[in-house]
């Protein structure tokens, strides 16, 4: 989802883009990564690849760490050898979500509660060691075209008239993939190592709040949305209850905040209705 949005955005900006899917470059294959970057000679590498199946990671932590930690380290090293800046996308799931209210900033210590979160955090750290030009971009609750998660699919499911169940007691900051993509490109250009939190503006919401906003944006107000509690799902991996984020670094650097998530959702709903 994010990789496609990024490739589209960069191509539209006139960049020469070399985009890889898993078949084109397995990030756990060190030789393939070095060979690809040696051939392409990128100015910047932006990694959007990850094993994003949170429950799958919980059941197979070894594979989670192979892709989300070792794979990221391999890309960071290959980027350094190719003389490229390295930007890698991380997650709000590096936090445990126990902060009762407010937003997670760079002042909060990460403390993942799932194998997915732990593998992503380890990927951040390994990349920072492997290349001094590493920019970590933590994002969360991402929605956009081609996405496989609840937020990305909710508008289409509503349009199909599906009855929806949405969690009411878990909060995050929704982020539109094309908005994240634009910021990823800016950060690659800026080439300033650090840990950034990149999410759309606004107070954040619950899954239920997002679903209700989506039903309004899609003009599907007749769709029934059943409110459920997170623990009722009995999923293998625990999720943070509050993973809303804010970026102290972007504010300090004067980077413009991304637009409000409700405006982004409006655009996404209009596009999926075409
Ligand atoms: N979606 C969210 O809400 C969310 C929230 C916070 C952070 N993030 C982070 O944002 C980034 C992008 O996520 P997304 O939602 O765009 O995920 P996505 O749609 O699942 O895309 C991840 C891509 O990585 C590929 N991949 C998996 N293993 C690979 C490997 N070994 N080598 C090369 N490619 C591999 C996948 O290919 P296959 O499909 O073939 O497996 C898939 O195309 C990830 O770093 C994720 O952790 C996502």
C-alpha cells in the first residue's frame, strides 16, 4: 500500500524511480540488495517492505525478525555502500499503548507488546547502526488504495452494503498513504538522520470513529456499524490501546503538519467512489 503510493508520488514529481516488489527484490537477500543498489545507484532508498501481518508475526517471530529486522539492516548496509540516504518505515506498534491519554512522541520510550512491534523496533535500531544516514519514519493506522487492513477496506465494504464490526476502545492517528508518501520523499531529500513520527493531523480516533467518519465521507450512512471491544476478538497478538502519535522533530524543523485525517479520508472516499 505505502510502496505503491510512494512510487506513484515520486514518479509524478519527476523522479527516476526503481520500485521493487518482493519478487523483484527480497530484502532478506543481502547479495540481491547490494547488486540492485550497485546497478541502480540510488540517491535515496526508501523501504516500505515489511511483514505486516501482526498475528502472523506473533505465531512466527523468527520470520518476523528475519524480514522486519534483518531485512531492514541489509537494506541500510546496502544503502550505505551505495552512498544513498536510507529511509525506513516503522510503526506505532513499537509503543505498548498504556499511555492513558495524549500522544506518543519521541520522548516516550518504545516498549512493544507484540512480535511485530519488537521486530520493527529491532529493525529501526539495526538500521541506525548499519547506516548513519538512516531516517526512521514511524507511522500508524495507514489507509489507502490497495491496503489490506480494516481502515483501508472500510469504505469499499460499506459501499458493498456489508454490516461492519468496529473496535471502540483502541485509539490511533489515521494516516493516508499518499500523504505519508509525500513526507517520505521530503525526508529523503532532507537527509537528516533521526526518528520521525508521521501521521495525519487531528486528535485521532477509534476504529469505530474512523468507520463512522468513513460512512459519512462515502455517503453510506445507512450502513450498520456494530461497536465491539478489542479484547472480544481474541487475536494472537496484543495491540496497543492508545497509539496516537505526534512528532516533536517535524514541529521543531518547521515541516508543515500533514492535513487532518478527516480531509484525507474525504479524498480517499471520493477516489474509491469513481
Ligand atoms: N498498514 C498500517 O496501518 C501500518 C501502520 C504502521 C506502520 N506500517 C508500516 O508501513 C510500511 C508499509 O506497510 P503497508 O501497509 O504498505 O504494508 P503492505 O501493504 O503489507 O506492504 C508490505 C509489502 O512488503 C512486501 N514484503 C514482505 N516481505 C518482503 C521481503 N522479504 N522482501 C521484499 N518485500 C517484502 C510485501 O509483499 P507480499 O505482499 O508479497 O508479502 C508487501 O508488498 C511497513 O513498514 C509497515 O510496517 C503500516
